[in-house]
C-alpha cells in the first residue's frame, strides 16, 4: 500500500471522528429497589409460664411439635391443690351451716320483738351475727373458687395454635411462677411479621412516595429475600411502624406482614425486605456512562454533528446496573457509554453500535 493511500485513510478516520459506543435513550420500565435487614416473628409468640408452683409431672409435647389451641402441654403435680380445694369446700360447708344457724336465731327472736318480750338491742345483735355469717360464707366461697382456679392451672394448655419452641425443663423439675425462663415459647406462624429499620431520610422519602399520585409511586407490596438468597414466594405489605424515630440511631422500625401457609418461616428467621419504586417510562443509562467530578455527575452527549458536550445529570436511583435519571437527559438524547477518559467538550465521535461503526450500517 502506498504511503499516500495510508495517509489518506488516516485523515479520513480523523475526519469521521473517534469511534466509541453510543446509546440513544428511550423510556424504559425500571424499578428502583431498597433493601433493609429484617427479623421474622410469628404473629403470636407466647411465653408459656406457670400460674402455680409445683413439680413438673408430665410433658405432653416435644420441641417443634405443632399444637392446637387448648391442647394440653404440661402437667404440674395437682395433689397439693386437690387437698387445698377439699379444705376450701369444707370451709364453705361450715360457713353455710353458721349462716343457717344465724337465720334460725333471727326467726326465733322476731315474735319476741313483735310482742315486746325482748329489747331491740338483742334483735340488732342477731341481725349483725347473720350478716357476719353471710360475709364469712361469701369469703369461703371466694377461697374455694380460687382453689378451683389454681387446680385448673396445674394443667397448662396451649393458648394459641402454633409450634412448640425449646423446652428447658424436664419431668421432676420444680416449677415456679417466679421463674425467669418460660417453660417454652409457642409461635403461631400462619402469618409472620418482619421487623426492619430504615433511616429517617428513607422513611420521609417512603412516606411521600407511597402516597405519590405520579407514576413513581412506591409499590405497597414488599418482598422478602431469604437467608439463602431466594425471594420468598409470597409478597407482603407494611402494616405498622413504631411511631417514633429512635434518638440514638436516627431510624424508625417498621413491620411487614406475610402469609406463611407452608410454615416455611419460623420465629427467629432473618432476611431482607425488598421495596420497589416502579418507573413505567424511565430514562436509564449504564453506570459506566457517568463520570463524577466532586459531588456532581456528568455524561457526554452528542449533538447532530456528533460533537461531544459534557452535561450534568441528576441520579434518582438505580435499576440493576443502570442509573435512573431524574434530570438532565430526555428521550432521544445520545450519550457516549465508554471511553470517557478520552473525551472533552467538542470531540467528534464516530458512533459505534453493537461493535460496528454506525456509518458502516
């Protein structure tokens, strides 16, 4: 090849411009995602604690068992409470007899009062004795009722349906109402709560955007990323928050609720809450297409003559490996997506698409 021909081709390439990949922007569906660490709890996590003291006589369930509401769980030795109840019933019978005797005395004295045989003082004394007997009977009946309740507490039943947790006690151990550790924890996980925290700024943004009337509204549905990285099959929703910003951490705790029909999730699980802000017609650019100068971001756009112009942009979020553009670009704009270190304003570009020069297509 002659030297002149080589120089001609080089000059032609210079005139055509620097070959770099270019993207023409158009509106695309995108989702800006937010993730927060969360802890799972059953909708009912109940500490099972004794209401009476005694020796643990029977354990009817095992750790991890599913139990129905009302099903017996534990049996505390009832013999002391049976004897207490017998004593209480005997006292009731005694006080009932005393009341009957006082009633009889009143009935005996009434004709004597009517005929002025005895004084009113004797009648009033008899009436007072009757009221005392009546009150004593009521007290004895209350003690009997209390003994019946205590006897009932010797059998501990499930207050809700759910799964049995760890059982630290064994048969023969002494059980006390003052024990710091519960006998077990019963978890109803037909639905589960996921508690998570977000910063004050994120919460303000979430509150504004969940009620936003534009297309950029945050979806009311949330997803749960499990500890193994899989996304839980059922979507949930945020149904409550703690109502206060923690002064020490500057964060607020929120609660999401999920159905758990297969009881896959249990109290104590961890995961990540995934929230999505849907953009039906977003302007997306590859993250590699933006350069940062101090606290600002820029891209290189092309004019009709394929000359570069540095332009400031505002990033509103991320969707995968792309930036979601808030301000600075619009549909139809062309940007250079790589080789930015070679560029300044006013550089001519020969746009490349899919590995070929656009001018060759």
